[in-house]
């Protein structure tokens, strides 16, 4: 599936979106019986409330953490002590509060150099996947969560960057124009190898970009996201206003 055929679920506000996603993730995780539940978390500010809900006792106590493997869709190439670290945000809001084995959490490494660390992260994914090549019908991820930036980027797939052409690597680097940090990001083929891709979008600031993505504006990286499973937009009413 792709972003044009994706299902769009519109809920009242950001809180409703976060609650829906938390309960849906719990269901998906509980339903996973034939191997680990492998999820890629998105960065940015949008998932913060979702992470807090997942850490609340009624969900956290039922979530099968020991069968869950947590990866990240992208990361700014900064030390984990930097407030811009996606991993650190997820740790403070979620990981520190639940009984998730340390070995099941896979932050993107940012302590060698970007190319080396991208390759290291791909190896870490390959170890969990159990193969070095992606195979159709054997999704790498159960769920890939994504956000969307004001320029139509998703994960760290930014407009006009060479990473958009990457067809082999699972993880690559991207240095957006005028951005303070190089990023590590999952590539299109890695995201495609998934059962579910879910874009979480909220607020009027996302409305115009989402409308352009749904109309198929090819210049926007989000437009080229596909999954061998399904693609869903889980959004609030404000983000839906231009659809
Ligand atoms: C992601 C990225 C990034 C982010 C957007 C939106 O994982 O998809 O971290 O693309 O989601 O930049 O950020 P906000 O949620 O802060 O609007």
C-alpha cells in the first residue's frame, strides 16, 4: 500500500489520537505470537503523549514488553545527552517507566561517525530480522510509526537528498539543507518491509502538507512511503481540515 490508498482515521484531537494509537499498539503487540513484536518509533514532538500513555500502569502492565523490540526511524546525530535526541525523549517519557529488557531497546548509535553508525544500526536490525537481505512476505517491522515535517519529510527522508534514492541500505545518513545536525534514518526499502506503517499527525500545521501528500505531490518524501502491509494516517480534526 501507499499514501494515496492509505486509510485515514480522523479523531477529535491529539489526545484521542494518542489514546487510539496506544490501545491499537497494545492489541497488535498482544496478537504477535510468532516472534518478537518489532516496532520503529518516530521522533519529533508528536509521539510524546503516546509514549506517556504507554507508560501508564493500566497499559504498561498488559504490554508484552519482553517480546517487544524497539527501534527508531530516525535520529539526529547528537549524543544522547542532547535534548534533540529522539531516543532520550522516548526514554524519559516511556522506557524508564516500564519493564522493558535493556537488550530490547535499540537506539541509533551516535558515537563513531554517521556512516559507520548507520552500518552498525543496519547490522542490529539484521540480527533481529535473522537475515541480511529483506525478503518480501517477511516484514522487518510489525509497526513503523512516522511523523511528517513542514517540508513533507518523514523519518529523516528530506526533500532533494541522496538518501531518497537509496534502494539497498536499510539505514543511511541524511544532512538536510540548513539543518544543524546530520541525521540517521531508515530508508524507503526498510520502511516498506513492514506490516503496518502509521503516520501520526496532529494540528492545523500539518493540514496543508497532508493534503498535498494525499493528492500525490511527488516532490514530498512522504509521498513515496509504501508498505508491503498497510499504510494508515491517524490524525486529528485540525490536521484533516484540508482533505
Ligand atoms: C520521524 C521524524 C520526523 C518528525 C517530523 C515531525 O520520525 O518521522 O522524527 O520526521 O516526525 O519532523 O515532527 P513533529 O512531531 O515535532 O511535528
